[in-house]
C-alpha cells in the first residue's frame, strides 16, 4: 500500500533526473533508457485513484512503530525480510533512537549492521544442529526458525516448544515434528481442560488419520487417547454441514494407481461426502468395488481412508455401470478423481463405455442427474480431461472443485464441502476459472450468445 501511495513521487523523481541529464547534454545509453522507461511504466501502473504518501501518514507510522515491543522487532529481524523496513524508513525518515525506543538496534540492523553481541537476534541468526537445543532452552524462538532442524530436536526441546505455543492448533499442525510422550501429555492436558481446536475441518481430519496411523505403527502409546479426545470435536464439526443436494446421492471414488499420492485425501473426501449426504459409496480402478464399510461417522471415515489402497488402471465408468444396468435413479453423482481415464467399462449388454458417454446415456434413459467433480489435477488452472468433455458440450448441472494431485491441500476442504452441500457457486475464483475455460473452448462469440440467452 505504501509503495502504491508513493509511486507518483518516485515517478516525478525519475522524470526530474531525465530532465537534468537532457539539460546537461549527456546521452543516455539505449539499454539504460529502456530500463528507465520500464520503471516509469511500472510506477504509472501503480498510480492510485486518489491520495499519496503524506507527512501526516509518516507521523502515524512513527506512532505505531514506537508502540512495538522488543520481542516484535526480534521476530521481524529473525523471521521476516528487512527490505520493507528500509523502504518505510526512506519514506518516514525514521530515527533509530526516537522512533525505536524499545529496539534502537533494529533500524541499523535493517541497513546491514550487526545486532548487539550476545543478544537473541545475534545468537539465533546462526542456528545449527549442534546448538539448536541450547538456543531453544535459552530463548523463546518461533518454531518456524528451528523447523529445518527438527531431526536434531531432543524431547526436552520439543516439550519446551509445545509449552510455549499460545494455540493448541500449532502443536497439532506440527505434530509429526514434535511428537514425543511429553508433547502428547501437553496436548491431552489442554484438550481435557476444554481448550478449543480451531483447525479447519480438512486439516483436523488429516491429523486424526495421522494419529490412527501412529496407533497402527506403535509410534506413540498416547496417540489412541489423543484420537479419542479429538474425534468428538470432529463429529461436532461434521454436524455443521447440511446437504441440500438432490437425493439419492452416489459418491464414486478413484482408487487407481495414478491416485497414489492423493489416495488418502480423496478417500477422506469421498467418505465424508457419503456421510454428510447419506450417499452410496463405491470406488473404482479398472473395476468397481464397494468400500470396506458404509461410513456413518468419523471413526468409519478414518477406517475407510486407512483401508483403501490405490492400484490398477482408471475406469471411472465402472462405478456408474451398476446404476445404469439396474436403472437405479440417482439424482446427484459426486466423482472424486484425477480424471486420468484410460480404461473402458462394460455394461451388461457387453457394450464398452467411457464415463462421459455412459453418463449421458444414463441421463437420457434413467434420470437427468447432476454431476459434481472433485478433481485432483497436476495443474491448478487445467480442467481435467473428463470435466472438459462436459464443458465442451455445455452439459448442464455439472460442477467442478479442484485439488492439487501432487500436494493435496485438505485446508480447502471446509469451503468445498460447504459449497458442494449447498450446490452453490464454487467461489468467485472458481467462477472466473469456469468463464476462462468456457472462453478458451467455445470462443467469445458463443460465450456472449450464451450470456444473452441466460439473461433473457
């Protein structure tokens, strides 16, 4: 914001510099002139509609800086870049003594001077695997600063880090790094005191599955008690989702080999949706198969996610075949997949089908069902080959939600579950992606014609 407000002052300074050079008769080299013009263009693009960085604003910044405590500046020095402070100092004309009474060393530090010898910043700037445990004992260090040395942390250091965390969520988030009997005791005590867990629902489910894995591997004897304390919290959160999807609902989960990295995330999503929507759940690889159990609660969801393994080729139509062959009416299908369809499925009349063709046949001969894709894609802005088929033919009542297949992020699950359950728009960003895809496939003329038809 400060850069934007100050952009026109910087532009005027460059203009004056060019004017002085021109008056002196000196010649600016072509390459240098191109760079200057580029800077002017960038600054012009930042031009605010109103306002500029004024002296009054500089005074407000000075008042704010004077209120900051020494620990704030220690955090800035250790964890954040100094360049923004240098820019702000240039604009506000800070005085290191008057404006930084709680940390007069900070401004010189931003401009390259060393911090006071023996200070927290001085010692913690050079953390190594040899001194990390001693530094944690001596100073309250943000965990992000020692995360790269997690394999060197002893149990005492892990305990100290956990004790210093204001929020229980932070300990749960980094549990893989910090797990130890001492940390488990801290988590259990805080949960038993009724401390709130405010992790997003997706992240909480991921943590629960982690604890379940630890129980199976006997990594910590306390994981089972932590799991039993966290499951009721997840159950309570689950009840906040209410499905308004047209029912009956069927969830089709991709368990083919290509889903190997994302299989845990996809089975959690599939099972949760089946639970929330009271849906029928099945999985597919080269064939259709039922889940180990029909999930009714969080324990069931965790069990299905724990049991399901990725294998075989990808035939999404295989899970659609039973509904088509039996003429079973399903009003909403949810398919959780990476969309890398490479195998056909066969109906009882011995015909071979891809998912798009069989789904369109189902809509024609059984029921005009809605379809929701939860897609695990390599590229965030791609549509996926299966969804693209529906988009190209302008099939109505087809939606898509996206995850990264390489790094599936369950923190997105809350908003996606809410949107799916209400069958609402994917969000503003999702709408933009949909418009972009439509334009790319169908062209501007056809897109504008559709808008006119929809609005009339």
